[in-house]
């Protein structure tokens, strides 16, 4: 009986290994919120179904995953923030002024375009104009990279989505970018933005707790800057793509 069980387990193991090998050959990829993610446990294609590691996917979506021995069950709990923001989104751990520390789109535009020629931050390489960097904050896009590439505030940089901005490597990159900005004569201030100011606001609170001077673009990029969603006085401000080329608005947008 023991031999039969042994050979049965061995046979099942070989089948599973073969299935994983096929999955690896096919190159199954996983994407979470538009970003490709990789796990030490690869997805498995089995009988026309794709099986993915639940802990990895759930945690990538900002959930806690625990094994309940008594119930013999996997327990998944949705959190209000990503794993790098989790535990830091308590108001007591945020910048105390985060709920009022906004910058209006029109005010940010005025600062970035001192000479009012429509070419923002034209002190950048490849631009020529009269804008001064002295009062300009470091503008950081916290949306997905594909959204940044499609169109963003001219002069803004991208490091990571808002949910990952507090990860050690991303936080270090942000501080390094701010130091370089200040060294060029820029203001020691960061302005974050997302589509609607919600996730950027959470990220701003976390970064404020890290001692950084951070503001959040009021109503966000899609509502206030572009006005592509129901907006509060949209300004249809200039946009540029990943190559630095202007992104025009459709005639009906204005």
C-alpha cells in the first residue's frame, strides 16, 4: 500500500512539474493595475485554466493574507493602502496639514510658466525662454507609468505609482531627485498629483511623515489640470508625452 501511495505521489509530482514547465515556456505574465509583476511562484496553466499564487496577487493589491489553522482557510483582508503605505495612513502619522496643504492647478501653472509663453519649465534642456526655476517645486506624477507617458504636466518626473512611493528604493530616488532639483536652484518642495488627488493625497501624507515638504494638486490631473472629467474650473493646461512633445486637446475639449 505504501509503495502504491509513493508512486501515486511521484506521478502527480511529475505531472505538476510538467505543467509548470509548459507555463514557463508559454511565458505567462501577471499584471496588477497595469504593471507587470513577477512572483517566485510562477503562474500555472492547467486544463485551460491559469492558476496564480493567491498571496502574491492579493498582497500586490494591498491585501493582508493569513492562514487560519483552526478554520483550515486562507483569510484575505483588504487594507486601505498599499503594503508600503499600510500602517502609515493613520492621520496621526501623516503631515498634520495634509488635508489642507493643496496647490491649485492655476497657481501651479503660473509658477511653472513665469513668462506665460505656454512653454512650462523652459529652462529645461531643449527649451528656451524666461521661466525661473527659483519658485518651482519638484512636480511628481504618481499615476501609472503608461499614463505618465501618454500625457503629463510638463517638467514632471515619474518614479513610481502612489501606492509604491514609500518603498525604500523609490523614496531614496525621490529624495535624490529633490536634492538635484534644489541644487539647480529649485524650491525645496514636492507637488504630487494623480488623476483625482485621492491616492496622491495619501502618498503626500506618508512623505510628509518622512519629513519632506509635500503638497497635493487639488482635484488632480484629470479634473483640474485637463478637465477631462467633471471638473471644478478646469484650466486645460499644457501637457507633454514621454518624448517631451506637446499633447494637444481635442477641439471639443475647450
